[in-house]
C-alpha cells in the first residue's frame, strides 16, 4: 500500500511540474496591489538571488544592474540582511570599478562603472567616504582625459569600440552614476560631462519618428521579419529605467532637466502603445509576433519607469496606471515557486527568443526596482 501511494505521489508531482513548466501564467504569488502581496514576492525574488551564486565578475554590469534593484529592496525589507550582502560585495571590490588587467581598450567603458550606483547609495546610508572615493578619482581622470572617438559601433582588433556611450545600454550604465556623483559631491563638472555625453548618444541613436533608441549604429538599417525597424526591448528598457534615476538626481533648477523629462515622456507614450494584452513587452518592440513569449527584463524596466512617472507627477495616473497594473501581473506570473524570475533574455544585443527557464541577474534587478517602486506607491496611497 505504501509503495502504491509513493508511486501515485511521484506521478502527481511529475504531472504538476510538467503542467507548470508549460504554463507561463502559473505562479504561487499574488499580483494584487497591496503591501503584503507585493512584499512577499519581492522577498522571494531577492532571497532566491542572494542564495544563488553569482556567475559573473562581482563588478560586471550584469551584477551592477542587480545591485541597483537590491539596494532599492533593502530600503523597504525591514532588516539589514540585504544591505549587509551589498556591503560585503563592495568591500570585496574595494569600492572600485571593474578593473580589466592589461586591457587599455576598456579605459572608458560604461559597463565597468555601473557598479558605482550602489556604492553611492550605500555611501548615503553609511556616510563612509571610502565607498565613493575610488569612483570619484576615476571620474576625475576621465574628465581630464575624455574619449574623443566617434560613436560608430565597430569591431576593431577583436573588441567593440566602447570609449564613448555608443550603445543604448550605456545610457543606464553610465549617466546614472555621473548624476548621483554630482548630487552627493555637489560638483557641477560631473553633470556637465554626463549631459554632453548623453546628448551625443541620443543625437546619434534616438529615432525621433519612433521615440525609441537603436541599440547601436549596426541597427540603423536592419529590419525585423515584419519589415519594422529593430528596436530591442531590453535595450530601450535600459534607457527608460535610467531616465528616472537621472531626473531624480538633478538639481531642481538644473538648466537641462527638461531635456531628460522630454525624452522620458516621449518614450512613455510610445511604450504604452506597445504593451501586449497580457501586460508584458517582448524582446522586439515593433515585431512582438516574431518573439511571442514575454521578456521580463524589458517589462520590469518599463514598469519601473512608468510607475515612477505616475508617482512623481510626470505621467497621468488615469492613462498609465493600467499599464503598471497589467505589467506587474505579467511580472509576477513569471516568478517560479522558489523565487526565480523566468523569461529573461540572456546577455545579448538584439531581440532573441526567451523561455520560462531563462533568468539573469539584471532582470532580477529590474524586478526589484519595479516592485519596490510599486510598494512605495501603495504605502503613500498613490495606488
């Protein structure tokens, strides 16, 4: 009898796992917009990531994007577990950028100092100047000897040209740190450099007809299967998520603030029109049918950006709130019972197919950013 029960249990478990793996909407978490349910899924996601060994260099851009979300979550978590996790990582890195030995080509690489975002946030909490000292010295060196190349994204001698912010992802990796550094040091020179480089990249990569960014110059003439231009979901997610971070760091009377606000609002209108019926966005923004599964890193970054805009009065609540609500439902549906976030496109530069099993740290970071923003809005009565 015991043997029969055991066999039956195994069969039922196998059946459950089979159905679960095939159904992208199955999740044990509730997408309801209340503090308890939002915090429950955020904690599950954060705990899964903390328990899962990081596979990239600790200062790599992938992990740096994760830390941005983790530091947001740490502020509402209710204990210092996540701050301690982040502080331990910062100490292991000596609060430095990603130093590539014997690789002078990466002297100005935006990806290598995205990690500075969380250093500055921990400096704000702990007031330890050592947390930002190496990054500030590095930025001062860049200002004294700025990159002078053009923005064409080409492969030379085995590496891609990255001296300037020549790919749209860089508009999340780099200017966010420069804006934060300007804020905490009250030095306008960091804002000056950030604005001139951001504008140069935008002038080059921003399509004013579509209000979206090309990933880099290699995509100016490429087309999707349906004949549309190639606009990568996560690439535009990086830009859109970076804009609120930049805007909130700017002085109230900063002369170029409206420049960033205008781009943010233009993108918001476009992204609202591209959201899919299930609340998600796909890997390709203008040809979602070619990549039919939802893509959760783009979705998370867009939800974060839209929610922030509602919360801070830049976007009309009546118009944009349904997109945030439906986007959050799509995000929660992608979370596995153990807290793993699926449907995250692997590292790349253009739209690719995704599956429920795929995950990556930057998507987790985006999830925590979006969820924490939503939690704060519930707490304030905005939602």
